[in-house]
C-alpha cells in the first residue's frame, strides 16, 4: 500500500514552514482547452473513467502517476510541472495549500457536490472543501483469521495478547504503527502531544517481542493462510480479496476507532488548462463516473449517489472496501502532525532499535 509516506513527510513539512510556493493561477488559459494533464496515484483513475471523459468532452487526457504524496508535492514545488489536476491524500492537501501549490476551487463552476457522502463534506483537513474534492477513500484497521484466533476480534488490544505471540504483524510504517500505539491507550491517533506520543512509543516497544514482524507487503496473504492470526491492515483491493475468498478472514475497524484516508482531486496553482480542470472535477462528481472507481478499480468511492450504480453487491458489503457506518463512528482522518513529527520520528527510532 502507498497510503503513508510519513518519513518523507518531514521534508514536505519543512517546505510548508518555509513558505515555499509554486506558480500562480494567473497563467492559466481562459479559452477552452483540448488537453488535460493529471498527476494521480497509480491505479486510482481507471482507464474507463478517462475514456468516458475524453468521449464526452473531446479533451485528450494524459495521466502520470506517483507512489507517494511527497513525490507529488516535490514535483509541484519544483515549478513548471504542467499538471492541471493532482490527487493528494488528506494530509497532503494541507501541505499543498500551505505551499500555495494548489488553488482555491471556484464553486460557481462546480456541480454535483451534493452527491458526496456526508463524511467527506467540510472535512477537518480542508474546511468547506475549499481546495479538494474527494474521489476515493479507505481505512486502517484489523485483519484477522477467526480459525486462528478462535473467535471474534474487536479491539487493538488483541494485538498485545500473549496467546497470539509470533502470529501478529504490524504495518511497517511509522504513523500507521502509532495509530495502534495511541488508540489502544485511549489517545487520539492524531495526537501531537509529546507525552501521548511517548506513551505510544513505550507501548510499541513493549509489544515488539511478541510480533512476527512489521510488514506492509504480504501480511494479508499470511493472515489468509493462517501463518498469522492478526495484522494491522490497510483496507483496499488486496485485503478485500482475501476477505472475499476466505470465510474465516475478517476486516474490521477496532472499537477504538481505526482511521480513515481519502484521496481527492485538486487544481494545481499554475494549471495550464484551467477550463479542462473544472470539466474534470464536474465529470468525476457524477455518480455514474464515481461508480467506475468501484466497479473497475475495487475502490470505495466518496460519491453517495454512485452506490445504486455499483454492479457487484459483494463490493458494497466488503468492509475492507466500504467500511460500514457503524465502524466509522470513532475513526479519524490522519492529518499532518506538523512540528510534532519530530516526536514521532524520535520514538520510531527507539521502537525499531528495541
């Protein structure tokens, strides 16, 4: 999974604090454009979406992909990228806005915001959706094999239960691991408090001897086979597949909350094809367009109106794709921790060295 590029986030945060900025929107073309350049997460804009947009508008789309928010931020910060639309995750929206690398959306030119699922309207990381329009989303939670655990799992605390020693995996990712360390202690996953982070650090150090390891690549296969009982997991297509294929494997958001992420579309501040960018935003807000993200890409769309157009009911009922509302009541958006990143980095160094 590509969800958190946290170690590289420090450099991006430094750029934010230094006020680094890209170009301005003044160079954007007012006349109708015949092309659109998009910089997006690999695999998150299905070919069918692009084909439908090109057919409807006559605009030629070029998509380049990135594998981390930090790569995308760095590309825009260098200036002259030529991109019109970018696809940041929630904390990256904050960084892009701080660096003036994306422009405020003119909602006089937007139709379809009422199609969005309520939890993505006016989000914490982008009040009033001023700079971003959500596209797809997912969660961080627990994957477990009931045949291995001997029963239902509901809490992060199971990842600290000695009876599962050697059968537990944590994500090999700094702030993903801290989600568990913080929430199991009743602390917010978004905490920037030095003492909270110190508490979570010690919790992760204490947990480490019973782990099978830190793993962000094939943990879902290990759980599916029974080689692991429990793993911290990123919801998405790979986890959804093992849940769908093995009736003993379940994905949940733990009772402490888990977390939620979303990838959105924003307009680059120096977008050369501004009119085409707005056409893209309006097109992706259509329910029939958003449904393609799920039907073709097995991703959870942020568009509530798309639900009736999703052709496979198994996708809608799979918690690893669409976590049900009752699981989301305590979930938090992971946002940029700012200067508190130092506390996380220092703590993570201790955890890895323990």
